[in-house]
């Protein structure tokens, strides 16, 4: 039988989360162009899920839509654009600390 080469291959531990009840406050965050965000793949929603190689990466919001965001992530020496929904990203906590040091 041929081996599967799907996008969720070898991702059982990465793309599983505990059954923790989350409210909707994480969806109500107001993102603006230029904000730093962390890609945090939510396995409960399969629509617009970024590839698992981007999980935990920090990116910059390039465009804000009604239900989606365009996030630019530097991967190696290339700039990748992810178009994803709000539940697959979260605000970058170190953004205010980095601005103070500059």
C-alpha cells in the first residue's frame, strides 16, 4: 500500500489539543496591518489551516479582511504569505518588549 504524503502527515502530536473550553474572546482581537502574530494552528477548524511547518512562527499582518488575515512569515530566506482565519493565529506577546528596546 502506498504511503500517504498529505499535509497533515506526521502531525498527530502537533495538531492535537486538549479538550479545553475556549470562549470567543480570542476571535475578537482587533488586528491591524503591521502587527506581529504567532501562527498557532487550531486543529478544530480545518478551513484555511496553515501548514504545520509554520506552527509557532512569528509573522507580520499584511492585510486584514472580514474573516481572514494575510500574514507574512519569513521561512529561511524566503517570505511566505499565509491567508488564514483568526483562530489560527494569536497576538505576539513580545511585540511591546521589542519596541522598547529599539
